């Protein structure tokens, strides 16, 4: 399977409002994508679409070799890891960090009657080490910081070994130190040989970790540009995406942008 996501002339409506408009996008195996755009551009809607939680008003959607409307959507979702703030509401803030991570292997929230093998416990422990959560294992989600919750969501999304990982603004609202620490971990993930395909939504080019290979720019539900990072990110494309004059530069593999208002 060489195609991870393929959208053909996809539009998504919410009531009478068109959120995504005639999107054509092809993501292939081995690629790591960032999706950028201003508020209301349709970024989160795009993640909801490719994770199988909403469906297009028109066009076709293919994810992990399966076509929406033909294949079993539950089976498709089981192959996707989703890290979004809404997941916390489904888990509940009384859940412990350990339980929130490991329960994902069964696709549930909360520890019920499911059985967990030694391999599950081993993987959960490894993920909590990797995402600096080990010392928080027995803490309740209500009692950990926003940065810790962001790392928890990613560890939980990775627990079932997904083929596709979707990250919705993983560094939003973090202070500078927490943001940079998380971006370093995301960089390490992107560069791993066995990493899943990744789609990461963000508002800012500064939050694109090294290791992201491609970028999709959205504005008003339309695709402004898409392709390899070095070909897509420029002052011209970001100015068109954000609707203000933008100057872009690169330093040590990271991108930075300044608006000239």
C-alpha cells in the first residue's frame, strides 16, 4: 500500500456553510505532513474527515487503502491514532495516566473488564518513558499540566501501533520551554524508521518539527498549496494563506515567519 490518504474533489458542509471546498490531496507512505492555516481554515475538519468521524458532502475519501462508504469505517478507525483535546473529555479527568495510555490498545476509555497482556504493559511502560510520563503513571489527568496532557494524548494515540497518526495542534497553549521540549520529541518520532505516517495540524511554521516532509496550506476551506516542505513554505505562499504580508526564513532546519502589518 503506497497511498495513505487520497482526497478527490472533497467538500464538507456544516449546515449551510462549506467548511472544505474541492480538496484534492494525496499522502503517500513514508511522508510526514503538517497542515497549516489560520483559524477557520478547515484544519481540524480535515482531521475529523480522514479519521472517519465525519463524511464528505461530495468527493471521495480513501484512507489506508480503504474507501469511505465502501469499507468498514470502524476497522479503518482502529488503524488510526488520534491525539486531539476532545479525547480528554471522552477519557475523563479522573483517569490515571497509566490507564489512559494502556486502555487505548482495546480502543476504550477507562479500565473495564478488558484483559491486558504483559506485552501491553511493556509497551505502555516504554511509551510513558519515551513521552516523559513514567513519574506521572498513577496521577489523575486532572492533576497534571497541559504539557503533560499533550504528551499523554500522543502516547495514548501511539499505544495500538497505528499506521496513521493524527495530531491536532499538539503544541497549542504551551509555554516556550514546554513547546520546544515537545517539538524535540515529535522530531525524534518523525525520524524513527518505524514511525507511522503523520499528519500534524498547527497554526505556526515555528511549530513544524524537523522530520516533517510535506506541508498542506489551507485558507477558507481551500488548499492554497501542498507538497514538499522546501517547495511549499515561502513568503508568497504564507502571505496568501494568512492574508497578510509574511516574511519567512529558515534556521537550523526550523522555519520562522514574521507578519509585516
